[in-house]
C-alpha cells in the first residue's frame, strides 16, 4: 500500500498557492510610514490599557521581583527615543510626530544610531554593576577594569558618555533647532 499523498492531476501541486502574498493596491505617493498612523496610541483611550495588558514584563507592586532597569536615549532633535533593557536589547522605540518628515532611510539610520547609544548605556551599567560586585569580592581595581573592558568588551560609564557626546557633536553639529 502506498502512503504518499495524492497528486494533483495536472502535475506538481503548489502547497503555497493558498497563501496570498500579493501586495495591496497602494497610492504610489504614499510612504510606508503612513501605515503607522493606523496604530497611533491616544493615551486617554482604552488602547493604552490594551497595550499595558500585553506588556511582556509588567511590574506589579505586589511582585517580589524588582523592575528591570531600562536605559533611554533621545536624539537631540527629539524625533527618536530608544529604550533598552540592561542586557542591551531594545525594549521600545518611540517616534515623535516630526519623524514623519524624515525619509525612511534616514529614520532607519537614526533608530540604529540611537539604539546603539542606548545599548552602550545599558552595557556601561553592566560594567558598573560587575565592578562593584568584584570590588566587594576583594578584586583589584586595575585588573578588574582591564577584565571588564578587554575580556568582556563592556564600556565604562565614562566611555559610554564620551561616545554619546562624540556622536551628538558630530552628527548633530549643523542642527540648530
């Protein structure tokens, strides 16, 4: 007895034919960012409650767990804000209404730059946390600093702050709001 599935009488059967991957009819002058308007959140609406309900790590005062530290960086024009968790993963990206005036490429680039700075802040917090823990264990400061920067590639808070100042000074030097 043959256990193979029946074949389509006209030859090969396309298993993906049932899926519709066609692009919707879109105005050629419309931006991909226009779709975000459909998802705008009004803080006074019930939508905020829905978003709180799906928060992956909501903090409840009755929990024994402490809230996870978050690190937020906003670019000088105020168009992009990125928040990361202590491990450097992006937790949230907020865009101001002025972000709609940016090209998609510039906006994507801006998000990547600001996310990198927020991640660096988070990693510098790891550095501080580990440095303090190792001091409490009696480890020598110079060797500990070397281990954290060279072996773990963690920036010190001063290094993270200097990197942010460098990026802001060079990237936004010509922006005078």
